[in-house]
C-alpha cells in the first residue's frame, strides 16, 4: 500500500486525480479501524494532515465555512456558540481522543447512516464543498447521501469544507439514543433547527441514509406559535413525534430493533422539540 503525503490542497487534488482509488485519511478514526480489521485494503492512503486549508474555519455573511479537517474538539471549543447543534453532536462522538482526531469531513466521507453530525447538517441546511482537479462544487446536504455508506463524492474528489448558517436567533438541538451513555454508535438520532418561522428536522440511524423529515418540517412551520412566547401544547408535540416516527425506515441489528428505533425517535422528537422551543423563545427575548 502506497502512502501519499501532499503539502498543499493542489497537490492533494492532483494526487487524487492520478490515483482515484486512494483513500483520504486525516483523523483516521474510521479508516484505521477498517484497515486494522482488514475490511479495506486500498491501493494508497492520501494523508491530508499537512494541508492547512482544510484545518481552518471562517465566518462571514451569516455563514461559517468549516474546513473538512477541523477536529471535533476545536469545533466544540471555538464554534460552540455559533454552531450549537453541530457542537452538541460533536460532543457525543466517541472519546476525547477520538474527538481530538475525528472531523466532520471524515464523518461525511464515511456516509454512515449512524454518523452523529449528519442530522444536524441536514436540519441546518448545510452545503458540502467538494473539490477536484476539475474544479469546486457545492452540494446541499440533502443531495449528498445516496445509500448506505455511499454519497455523490466522485472518485477524484475530496471533501474540503462544510458551509452552515450561523445560529443567530435560531435554536438548534441534537439528541441521540445509544446502548450506553457515552462512546457509542447511535441507535437513532435527531437534529432540529428552528429559524425565522422555518424548521429543519432530520433523523439518523433509522433509514438507509440520514434523511430530512419534510412532513414534520412543514407541520412545525405552519403550527408553531412563532409570535407567542408560550409553552407548546402536548397535542402539537405528539403530532410532531408521529410525523418523525412515520418517516423512519429502520432495520433490526445488534444495537436495536426496528420497532424500538421508531418508538425511540418519537420520544426524542417530543423532548427535542420542547428543548428547542425553550431555546428559541429565549433567543427571541434576548434579541428583543
């Protein structure tokens, strides 16, 4: 197996064009596990750790451009207030050692239905920046996932950044259920964003791909009392939970049954909506 270590993004893109089968590695938290268990034996590893452009972030015009190589720990420490939903999801990833190495770019590259950051990226309306020697393109997160551990990423492309709107007066929440409280793959998960009369809702580990729940989004946009500083009625939360549960397409596996995933997502939906609405009311009052 060849080990390729470029010093710049241009060199990395040229190397990927020359060796489309080369597997990118930054944190290595997914790739090294597959190598150690002999689940993957690529022709080459493309080390991206020297590429400074991938390890930076910037904010302008109400958006954050998050480099694909920024580790979870930095995201939590430096962007916890700006991207609270993504920071919440990042805190649930593995151990401190994994969060020091792992990245959102790596999570996207793996494209696992259970990836912790996916529901937040979908709910927030994120865009994924993909680059190759042919040029750069941006893909809405909703169009990125094509199947179990599959995406629109072309063989000669690298994930270079994620673009997300800043929270502002929005409320962002992430919840997941696992077989224990920490260092666990999600049995199911949910991301929720409330912003300016609109809602973003997405689920993870409950379908072949992470997915947005458009019916639940439309329901919240129409039924939430956006101009009323009052708690939500139980009937509204129950209906929201039913819409989320109906959007699942789960399987039975070692972490949980399909029925449990559907039930658990309904519970998560009610709780997460309550927390997000409380946050939204608080942010509106603070701005007023």
